[in-house]
């Protein structure tokens, strides 16, 4: 290995390769699907740069060491900004809270009994479910209606059916259409005269250029609605088929005035594509993955608190 790393051509090749991968992660070229997919693993590559740098240090390769560590540091800074990670202390007031859980039929169908037990133990106020077909609607009703009597659904025979089960009343139900893919828009009441808007979405995976354009258009349509609701408490959630650092989700958040619930950057084998975003009318309290008894990840959940005018003024200052 030392002999290989002492070869000038190999050192130059490794240096160029590390810089090229860094540029791909930073610019995320949308016209090349493979390169865009590679950029989705930016967090994994960050740790790979770190491990490579330590390895080069062991073999005494200073040039490769500094290149790897510089790439690692650059990715750290960029991902920190994109993730909107904050070390600000979480404050709790007397305002009402909302506990939201988001899952999908494909995530719970394999071991429904275990998944149901985990959902019940989590005890959310609202359960948002993707990929709901008419047959699954009947099954979900038989288990959930007793504790979640308020239901809004958009049933389809494909993977784009959605359902929201709520403990609190649902006053408004609508669908937001974009490229024939509907998003479910509901308003649920926390306490009298205190409501939260929820927009539940499923999207086409961007496997080719046209589906990528359709996805961008769908996010734009949802983001515009979210921006119009900036003076009301709002959560947008679902499977966006994009990692949290993607430029598309960054543009979507900026358009809708939304913040990411993922405040940590823990890598997994595949970057998570299901997200919960919230606007400034809500205070973030907690976010986590939901697992069943077999440690399978079946969904995500977040807890949010309604922000009153006094807290809004404090935040602005």
C-alpha cells in the first residue's frame, strides 16, 4: 500500500477523485441521475472522507490527508447550513401541543401487529398514512377508528392514496393536485379556536428526467400553498423521494417558509426521504424515527407546540 501511495500518478488520481466527488455533492447536477443519486449520499461520503484522511495519515501521505480533511470540512459546513441544525434550547410553554406520526402501508404491511402496537404505544394525536387503498382503508378503520374517530382520506388504487386519522376534530378537507398526484390538505383543531393545517404528500421517485421535473413542479405547488398559509400553523409531511440536503427540498422550504424537523444528521444505509416540515407558527419540540418490536423503521414522528404572539416577538428579537 505504501508503494502504491508513493506513486505520483495514483496520488494525483486520488486527489482529483476526491475533489470531483466533492464538486458533485456541492452542485448536485440534476441532468445526470447517477450523479444526483451519488450526491444524495453526501453524509456517508463525509464520513468516508474522514476515514480516508485517517488512513492517509497512517501511511504518511500528507497531501492526500489534507485533501481528504479539507473535503470533509467543506461538506460539514455545507450540510450544517442545509440541515438547519440548531443547538438552541427547546422551550415549552402552556400552549397546546400536537404529536404527529407519519407512516406508509408498505412500511407497516410486513408485520402489521408489531407496527400497530408501536403506533398505539407512541400515542400520537394525528396519524398520517401514505399508499392507502380502499381495502387498506377498511383494515385501518377497524383498528384505528375507536381512538381516532376523525378521518380524512383520498383513496386511490395506486400508491398515491392518503389518509389522516385524528383524535381532534377535522374541520377542513381538500386536495392539492399537481401532475395528477394529489396531496391531502386538512385542518385539525388542537383546542377550540386553535387549528393546525396539515399537507400530506406522496411523490414520484425521480428516476428519469421527466419524473424529476414533475417532482419539482409538485414541490413548487405545495410550497406556494404553504407560503400562503404563513400566518397559520402548518405542517407538511410525507415521502418526498429526496434526501434532506437536496436543492429541491431547500427551494421548497424557502418557498413555503418551512423548517426541517430533522435537527441531527445521523446516517443510515439509505438517506431517508420521508420528512416533516413546519412553519414559524409552531415551535419544534421533538423528532424521532418510529420502530416496531423487530427494530424495523416504520415511520417518523414529531411533536410541535403552537407559538403565541409573545413567543413570536421573542423569536424575532
